[in-house]
C-alpha cells in the first residue's frame, strides 16, 4: 500500500490563499466596530450616557468576548446583532417608543438568527417582558398598549425577523424546505457531540453547573463584581429605589438569565455559547459599578468629591484594570481564565479538555480527513 510522503498528504489539507482569511477578518472588524458604536448610542438613549460608556469599556476589554470578535465565527456576529435587537425592542416598548424601533429590532434579530439559529432563544424572554408590562409591572417606564396592540407589534417583529432571514439566504428563495432541513440537521448534529469532558470525567450531559462555572472561570473579575452589585440592587428594595432605570435593567437581566437557563437545559454545552448574553451582562455590570462608585462617593462626601468626578475616575480605573487583565493574553485572548480562580493553570484542572482547548468539548479543534485511516 502506497503511503503519503508528507504530513500534509496524510492529513489531506487544502491550501487556501492567505487573503481568504484576511479579508473576512477585516470585514468583521468593520462590522464589529459599527455595532459597538450603535450599542453605545442605543444604551445612552435607553439607560443614560454613564452606563453606555462603562458598558463599552467593560465589553471591549472583556477577554472572552474579545477573543471571539477576532475569530471568523458566527458567534461574534450573533452577539453583536442580538444586543442591538434587544435594545431597539426595549426602546420600542418605552412610552415614547416608535414603530421604527420594532422594525429595526426585527432586522437585527433576523441577522443574528442567520448567523446562529440560537438567537431565537430571545423570543420567549421578550414575550415574557411584554406580558409583565400588560400585567401592570414596569409601567412607570414601559407603555401598556393593551394585549391586542402588543400582539400586533410582536407579530410585526416576528414577520420582520422572518423576512430578513429569507432575504439574506438566496437558497430560501428557491427551496426553503431544503434550507430548513439543513438547519435542522445541523442543530441535531451539533447536539449529538458524543462525550463531553467536565469536572474530571467524561459525560453525555454536564448538567446545570456547567454555565455557572463558565461564568466564574471565563469572565473577568471586573464584570463579575459589577454583576454582583447589580444583583444586590435588583434584589434589595432599599437599593432599588435609588436607581431610575430599574424596569429596563430588570428586563435586560431577565433576558440574560433566560438565555443562560435555556442553554443550561440543553445537553450540548460549549462555553462559547454564552457570547449571546455577554453584551447584556456587560450592561448589568456597568450598572453595578456605577452603584458602587455612587456609594463610595457618598462615603467620601466629607472630601467634597462630586459624583461626576467620581464617575470619571471610576471609568479610568475600570479601563486600567481591564487592560491589565487582558494585556498578558494579547492576541490569544481565548487562553484567558479568571486569575482569582487559578488562572490558566488552576481553573481548567477539572473542567478543561486539553485536546480541544475549551470547556466541555471532546473533539480536536482540527479534524483531519486522514488518507492513512486504517493503516
């Protein structure tokens, strides 16, 4: 039997021009930059300039988020488009919300769905928010339009998502059944990944602890501290009274928690799936840090420190801390693990699959089609 003379022949590797890798990354960089600007503008309109600024600083220097924004992957586009859709829909639900917001939200969620079908996990959460508004909750910020009008708006949103999805998939124009079958087959294939490596053993289903541990080990301490502070604000009525944007913040928190719960319910778990809710977590962390800074400012009132000055110094502090955390991993941000829990050495001890380089995976990153198979 003749054997290949080199490793390339054995692995049957295809050679592609380097431009085929560079051009898509440049395009994705432009798209990501534009999305970050839009995210800032929408958060500023929904929650205020301070929260918008803190969110962008936290998000752009969050190692796990930054890692996938640099990859040619659908996870990054899904996260960017999905948060734009959420913010636009919340603006539509506000008392002065206009129909153009629901149309724009539908377009972006259609793009997010085209990037990755799991973006549709947002739909039930948004439906729950609409239901809570009509039941009399959060009406100080969101408009109660009545069930019929809310249903019309929701159906318009769904129709816009569907039309956008169809328009950007030419195959849907000719054979929608074939495309839907391929999507279904892809989801089933993705779900049937075999054994996963988790907590030191092979398992078919890592269980509900998987994503909480991902949030512990993969997120930065800055993001985690902000999330803890926001959780206290939302859970303690005395703290909640001082926050003017509680309804919108609670709605964003509900969507993020819903996504994590849905992901946890699935047997197929991979750490990168949390990219869908990372921008929402960054918004919540920004709220938490502003509350921390406000509390410190009140405590320092004897020194006549103004709130505006405190926020500026806090912004610089968060930027510096995030930069210190992320810089050692440049440009390989995916190697980041929370230093408070052992870093890259200690954190993966029980939940890391060395064959692939990530949580809960069992297959190598490159799966060669070997000509030497069976020899």
